[in-house]
C-alpha cells in the first residue's frame, strides 16, 4: 500500500508507456477507488510527462 508523497519506481505504465523506468511521487491522499479504476496517481516524473495513473502492480517503492 502506498501513501501520499511516497517515491515509487514505475515498472510499467498502461496510461503512458514513456513513464516506465522513471521515478515519481504518489499524489493520492487515500487509496484509489472506482473513479480511477483502482490506479494510483503518480506525479513529478518528468517535465515532459504529466501525472499518470498506474496500477499497484506497475509500481515499486524507490
């Protein structure tokens, strides 16, 4: 389980494949729900990549 501010490595990302292999920070204050289809919002990846939505299995603690 992740919490807001955690640094994560994006293993893969269905939302934006360019984010794979990069690190970012979890933006969500609460666990994801049906609105995001159970995906976490990851921010601060790159100046060229907007925040992405990733499933928990696509993320690893950094």
